[in-house]
C-alpha cells in the first residue's frame, strides 16, 4: 500500500483540529506567537509545528470569505529534500512517507534549500551534537506501522482530510470534482506537480489561494535540486569540507543515539 492523504479545501472548516492532533500525537511543544491580525497561527512551520492551517481572505462579489489551506510535508514521490541530502538522511520509503534519519544528518540544511514547498525546519535550540535536527511531518509513520491512520486525518470531523491508498484517493478526488463541476477546480493538485506527491488537494478556489506553488511544473524538482547543488564549485568545495569537518558529529550522534534512543524516523 502507498499511504496518501487527500485534502478537500471545500470541506475544511478551519477548525485546526488537525493541527492540535499533530502536536498532541508527536508531543510537540506550543510556540509563543504574536497576534498579527490573522487567524493563521502559528504563522509558519517550525521544529515544533509540523502542520499549520493557512488562512486567507478572498473577495467574492461584495463579500469577503476565508479559505483554508493545509501546510505540511507533501511526501513527494521523488523528493528534492532526499536528493539534495549528501548523506541520505532523508529518504522515500517504498510505501510513501518521506522519513528522516537523524544519525546520518550533519546539519548542512541542503534539504531546506531544495524543498519546493518550504517544509523542512531546523531545530535551532539543540547543540551541535544533540542537534541541529531537521524536523518535519513524519506521516505518523509510527501509527501507520500499527495499522492506524495519521492523527490529523483521524481527527478531521468534516471529512476534509482523508487517508488512504494513493490510486484510490486519486480516483475518489476525480469522481468528486467531476460530480460537482460548479464547485471544484477541475484539477487534482499533487497528481503530477513536481513529479507527484503523496498528499493530494482538491479545491473550490484556485490552488494559489491555499498557499500552494502553481508554477512548479510536472517534472520532479529533485533532479534540478541536485544539478544546482553540484554545479556550483563553491557548494562542491564547501560540501567536501563539510563532510570531513562534520564526520565526527555524525559519529558522535550515532553513539549518543545508541545510548539514549534516537529521533530517527526509519522505514
Ligand atoms: S481538522 Fe479538518 S476541518 Fe478542521 S482545519 Fe483540519 S482539515 Fe480543516
Ligand atoms: S515537501 Fe519538501 S520535505 Fe516534504 S518530501 Fe517534498 S521535498 Fe521533502
Ligand atoms: S501525518 Fe502526523 S506528523 Fe504529519 S501532519 Fe498529520 S499528524 Fe502531523
């Protein structure tokens, strides 16, 4: 089975139950935020926020209405983050989720630069041996392995977030947009964007209103990311130096992980 999710923006009520469920299941601390006049809170992803709902106001005639966009890892079919990582600390599992192995990471942050969806975040609060760690949605891989659905999908009472097999969700999404052509954009976002993603979207408003990049094209971003990284001599030299200089960090982390249990997301 290839694990996937479908977000239906038309059905989302913006309740943010999914956001809370993600924090709760993954034991992520609350962030201190400021009121900036927007309901979107937290405003962005961080080491402690792996899913946040985007709130956007749009004008419709003489009315203003909210639309809500789910913002988290897309679990790309050919993830740029994994291709950019020199040590394969991020990898695509054969059943869908893109996972992170902390004991391979040396903190170069190429994955953050490469991701077309601006998802991976950096755990600045940790020291250089215990951290820094890259943090992002795990697709609740620990739950999947025990036959449970992701916490965010399970908690969504409006039916906006559905979990299932990718081909089945694609078929369901296409059936739904065909059935309600007056409501939905006639496109399933993620079927092909950036080579395809495991998180799919349908929407009643243009996808850019959900905060999704709409100019990515259908080619996997991974190839472009690697080309860019290694075409630059400075990056290549920096990488070589980094690999040497940070080897001890990786080694030390492995020793520490063995002693105290690790933050790996293995698959
Ligand atoms: S729980 Fe469902 S309805 Fe509520 S914000 Fe999340 S996706 Fe939208
Ligand atoms: S959305 Fe970004 S972090 Fe997630 S799998 Fe794709 S490239 Fe990697
Ligand atoms: S799949 Fe799990 S880790 Fe990812 S956003 Fe949903 S609850 Fe959070």
